[in-house]
């Protein structure tokens, strides 16, 4: 069944993705643009690396309503992390530190969330129920996040079909991670508690490029509301991926939409190759029932190895163990993602759970002499009574960490005989991903007893519906029908720009290309030419369009006016010149033009006219200058 081998990313076709059963969905987190946080009255959006104090905490799991522990919480508990929070008085209060109860939910944030839910054509809930979602990684000091579903069953159009939006939630943002090394993790709390929404789509994207394109549609839709934050970290995508025979894997914290295709390709490739690995293990008669391994303490042998990490471990007095995986010879070098092997699946688990964060944190006998020498491996094989069919995995460090690491090596190796473990994985900049934690289950959710349910009344829904912006794809169609150039339509679909466009078109200015050029093209040119200059606000463009409509300025002067504003901050509206000004400028430059030797005499009039036009700061039409130059004798 798993004979298909993944091609390089740029060689894969839709038929290839159909063969492996590629399927993906999105979980998009977007901060809301509010003045205050979600459940307290601290200011939102004030980022700073400065802090007034530090608080140290240790996390422990709690039982769910059904008396069960969440697997992710138990995994995080095994890490024995010291969590340090850096707090600043200006942005954090006692609520964030779990010392006082929450305020009622921020109404401004809830209105923004409900409005965006309506933009997705969702059904809004009649009553909002706040629940707690456990997070034992320390990203929230309370150990849980307050969240609530506010909308269900929405949709967005995509290439002639619809992508379903399963649900939307409003929740509080987590801390920003500063560092994570060994057993110490440090967080900044400046964004903690800021309101955000999570949008969950159905797994209805069937090749990587579709995932990115749908993410872009969702991003543009929420931005069109004008009620979300912009900038780095304001939006974060989590991507769910599976293949036939695989399982749902969540890739967390995708930093930008452009990385999604490569990330999802590599995850599909990883799952497919892990399924092929399982088939190979079964061919070797290794199943979860027949799996066999041993752990041997090899601390006393450390000093005999020349490999630097082991040599340093001996000098530091650290412990070392060898895990013997029976029958696994060669399989730790089994490729999973692009240029990545099964050994990394094990190394990642050890890095995260055993907190052996200094890499390399393992060496293994499948590495073909890249670390220990052939005689060293022969010595270990003989001493530990391993066979040529076995793989040896060495790990070193603190005694307790080594014990945890050995346990995780065995767990992950045995999981390979079963299939693909459900995990949350971290997006990496090279387009691959690494283990982050076990995928959370329903056990981490339980009702919040500090906050009452909130009714979402019909009057509130009607009020929000009346103030909804037009969906951007509807705006784009209107702009296209109006004659806006195709390459400017996306930029012009911005609510502020499209509103200004239709304020003047067609009644006051009939040239759609001219208006869109001024509103969509000129801002980019100004930003490129005057990077440190003042960028005109919407009101400045409105004034210019009004003067243009009234005939007080001409199109050729607009960019000059905007450039002058960028440099000096002054809006000088220079009106058109009469013919005498053109003739005066020609006379002024006549001697200069007579001395020019033109390589292409047929272009002489156009070249001279261009120089005259520039000398007049483009305050006249080019056609008028050409007429004047042609009528002037002596040049």
C-alpha cells in the first residue's frame, strides 16, 4: 500500500497528493484590536522587553470533570520545568497571576469577535459559556486559558466551492517565550490576556497550495473588519495535516502564510514515510507485541570515547546509558521529512521531555561512523551483547534526565510499530517541523465556575449586522466591473480605499484607472522612494481627489504633490499652468537644447518635451508641452 515515494516538493502533482490522501485544515489565531485585555482592564497591545519583577512557578496537572488526566498535561509534568514570568506593572495585574478572579468579558472584544463571525456567515451562539483549557507548558500562569465558542458553521468561497468554518472561539492570548533551555523556561507577560479569536476550518484542502490560499482568504476577511491587530505576532496559523492511514497532526505557530505549502508537504511526507517504516518493521516481524529493548548503564565507558560530547560528559561526571533496540538496524537513518531522519523523532522527544536541549543529545549506531568510530561501536556491540540486527542509542546528561530520555527512546521506537502518534509539532524556518508535545484531548477542557453565561441577544446581532463591512470578494467584483486594473484590485479592496474610490467614481471622476493608480500605486512608490518620509493618510488622498474632481489640479501633478508632502509634511496644491509658462520655459532652455546632439532625431521632440515637463514640475499635460515644442522655432 505504501509503495509510493514522495517526490521533491516542486515535482509533486495534485494526483500525487490524491494518492497519499493528503488532507488539511486550519486553526487561525488573530488578536483583536481592543483597548483593554479580555478578562481584566489592563491595556492591550503594549509590548516591552522591560520588566519590574520575576515570578517562579511549577505546573502540575489536575483531573478533568470525569476524573481523568490530559496526556499533554502529564507529558509537561514529566519535564519538571521551572517557569519564570517577567512582569511589568503597566501591562499585568493580579488577575494574570491567578491571584484575583476575572472581570466580566470585555464587551468591545466580544462585539469584534461576533462581527467577524458574521463575516464568515456563521451562526452565532445564543449563549456564551466560558470554559477552561489546560496549558501546562507554562505559557499561561494560571495553567489554563479561558475560552468560549461564539460561532458555528460558517464558510468562505474558494475556487468555485466553499470551505466550511467549523467553529470560532474567543480566548485570551498566552505569554511570549523568551528562552527554553534545560529545565528553565522564561516568558514575558506583556501580551498575556489580550483578546484573540480562533477560527477552525474543516479539513477540506487537498494539496499544500490550497492551505496557503485559504489561509490568505481568511486573513484578508478578518482584516477587512478593521477590528484586528496587524504586525508581527498578531496572527498565527496552526495547520492540521493527515494522510491515508495517518492521524491528525497539528503544526503550531506557522509564522507566515508563505511557509505553509512546504510545511504541509513535509508533514505529509513524514507521515507517509512513518507508515512505510511501520510496514518495514512488520516485515521484520517487529510489532508492538514483539518489540524488545534493553537499557544499559555505560557511564564507566565514557572516558574511552574520543567523540567530544561524550568526552565532555565524562569530564563533567555525567551519566550515560545505551538503549538497545532489537532488530532496528538501519532504521534510525530512515528518511522522514526532507533531509530529516527517524533519529530526529527520538532526539526531539528527548529535547522536549527529558530537557536535554544541548544538541546532539543522542548518538546511534545507524549514523555510519559520523560520531563514534567503527572500533567504538564494535566494542559496545560486543560488551552489551548486541547483534548486527540491533541499533544502539546513546544518551548522556543528568541522571534523572537520562532515565527519562531512555524511557522516551523506547516509547517512540515502539510507537513506530503502531503508526503515527498524535502530536502537536513546531513549525521550523526550513519548512520541516519538530516535536512539541502530545496532542491534547478533551480531558483538558472543563467549565469555568468564575464567570456566568452571557446571552447573545437578537438586538445585539442586528446591531452588529448593520455595521458589517462588505466582504472583500464582493468588493473585488465591483472594482473589476468598474474597470480597475487587475493588478491593483487586491490593494483596492482595502475597505478604506474602496470606500474612497466609490465616493468619487463614477460621478465625480470617471477614470477608474486614474483613481486606483493614485490610491493603490502611488502609496507604494512613495514608500519605496521616501522610506523615512511621511506617508499620507486617507484624508490627504481624499483632498487630492476632491481637487482633481474640481479641476483645480491635473493628474500629472498628483505624485509631485504627494512627494512634496512626504518630504516636507505640507500639502501644496499647485494648479495647472497656462501656455505662456510652457513657452517661457522653452525659451529659457532653448540654447541648451540647440547644443544637444540627438542620436535618434525622430525622438527629439519627445525628449525635449520630457525635460520641459520635468522643469515645470509636471503641472501640465504632456500633450500640451509637445504642441508647444513643435510650434517653437529655433530648436
